[in-house]
C-alpha cells in the first residue's frame, strides 16, 4: 500500500491486532508498509489494544519489533468515554479469534435429516450469542459489518439459508526469530 489511505480507527486497530496475533515479532517497518502508521500512531493503537485486554507486547531492540509478552487484561481504570470503545474493540477482537461457524446449506440439512442425522450446527449467529449473551441483533449485525470491512467474510446466504464465514489472512513479511522468545531476547541482550 504505497498511498497512505485513511481508515477508521477501530478497523485499523483490529487489523493491527490480527498482525500482532499471527506473528512472533511484528516489525514496525513491515507494519508501515501495509498500514498507514507512524511510530506515534502505532504506539497509541497498541496502547488501546493493551487496555482492551487483547494483547500484551513489548518492543524488542534485538528483534526490531513488538514481541508478545504475558497474558493481556482489560484495563478497568480507563475513562468512561474510552471504556465503551475498548469494550467494542475487545468484543470484535474476540470475534476474530473465537467465532465459530459449522453451518451447511439447507438442502444438505434436509438430506441429512432424511438419512436420520439430526445434527445441530453452530452458526455464526449462535456462536455470537453464546460469546456475548444479551446483545441485540442490531449490535451483532454492526459487528459483522466491521469484520466484513476488514476482510472477514461473515454473512448470511439467503439462497442456501446458511451463515457463511471465511477468514481472510493478511499476507505480510516478518523477521526470522528464534524458536523460543525469552526475556533476554525481548530486552535485546540475546
């Protein structure tokens, strides 16, 4: 992406979350090739991801990038106006990694029932409601729309009467890292 395109903060943070989750070390230069980041913006987005309880990272001079450390926790001490954004960010991040869809086309379900197989399939909608009970249908639709905007295909096919989910992965290049990342590597004394 040579031209720096403006994307909404939430979508930008979710894309960064996906990058951080997939790689042992996320190099700043590689992230900047794909996303419209400068160092300050990257640090702010990482702070939001940390506060939302999605990632726990530390910069490694030796690895020249951000390395995952520890178990992330939601920061309850943030201001109320920011807390709403962080809760939504946490919910969408969890959807990216925990949403399940086993749905099959209606004709296949009918065929299975005729053969005596009455198996229940977990759809994206059922999975969403299990992960976040009590949220409205409209909230689910909005969340699925955000996921579609960042490259995930989560939709309902009215022809086949089924939910469809296909995860899109962002192809990025990253550094070679040791098999095990310990504190010495993170601190740059490896």
